[in-house]
C-alpha cells in the first residue's frame, strides 16, 4: 500500500508548533489525553496536530 500524499504542503510553522507541543508534553510529563481534555479538544485531533497531519487552521475555537 502506498503512503498518502498531501494535496498541499503543510506550513513549516505548523509542523514546528506540533513538534513544540510534543516537546512540552514530554518535558512536563503530561499525558496527551489530559492536555487534549484541558484544551477542550479531541485526543485524536491533538495527536494529528502533533504529527503534522492536520492543519491548526481547521480547528474550531
């Protein structure tokens, strides 16, 4: 099976933000599900943001 290819590239800033979120979670020994709960968002969406598979622009505040 072939890996999915994005129709448009993600902005580098979005990828860096996702990496920074992951770094903070690890530094502070947080759990991803707790961070997602505190941010009032779905755990799977937070994981997608961290992996750079979902744009932050699509998140509804």
